[in-house]
C-alpha cells in the first residue's frame, strides 16, 4: 500500500522499537527502510519486525546527519523525526526580501546574533550563511570585510527572516533599503531528522496493510 506520508503520520503515531534497515539515495529521491512494531496495522500483535518504507521524491536540498545512518540495534531511530509542509514554517513565511545597506554596519556581531537567535527559535534548519551574504566562500571573515563598505547586499530571505535584521539595522541607525518579490505558496515538505533535514516535493509511506 502507498499513502501520503503526511496523512500516514497524522493517523499513525510511530511506536518504538523502530530501526533503520537501509537507506537508499538515488538522484533526487531517497528511500528509508524501517522495521518496527507495525502500529499502523489493524492487529499489530507483539511483533517488532514489521517493515515499512518512507520514500522522498523531488529532493531540492538536504543535510544528512548521523541519524540517517544509525546502526540496526538502535530501537528508537525515529525519536526526532518529523514531516511538515514548508508553508507552515514560521521562518519561511512571507515574500522574498533582499536587504541592502548604504553604509558600514556599526555592530556586525549584533546582526549575526539577532539572525542566529531567530533561526534557532523558529526551528529553521538552515545555517546563517544561507541568508546573510557572506561572499563566495561563505565565511565570516568575508562577511565582516564586506559590511565595512558603503553599499552591499546584506541578506536574502523570507519576510519573516528579514524582519529581525531590519529591526536591528534601525536600532543601529544604518541606512538600508529592501527589494521584495512576491512568491507563490510553497507546496514542498520539510523533513527533520535529528540534526539533518531534507526538503522535497512529495513523500510516501509504503507498506503491507
């Protein structure tokens, strides 16, 4: 049986033990083979070796952490696993915004700190370099050199991500401007697993009923 993974997880809570048996990565797709108690079955019984596959297609971005390669003897493999629509993520909300500065930052560390705090509090899996313009090598050294200039692109991100940075620029009295581009509603899925994530177009649960 194949069913939408979001619907499956909404109707079937994952019960431990769950173990990773196999991870396959191919092109823009990934499949995760698990064994567990089979709590989604009408009569799960006492077995702990019922198989299920989670399939992710149209992967556009990913950071795979050690949770994706857990040993077979780990019986809580999906302890920190979630799937949710991108449109529900606070940090992804709003139109696309680019922030430009017309003079050097007075306190670059405060801008970095404000953005970093927001990303952590909102549960954003991206690192700060995904939003701040940090040069070709995405290094803080290049960033601190760049913000000494008179004109530069400071940040590219959603309206939600840009908001705390704009407030900090106003607090510092730094001359700045924005360009906003309207975006369509994001239909992608955000999969979080431990310290890793992937962003995909669709996800399925495949199993024997």
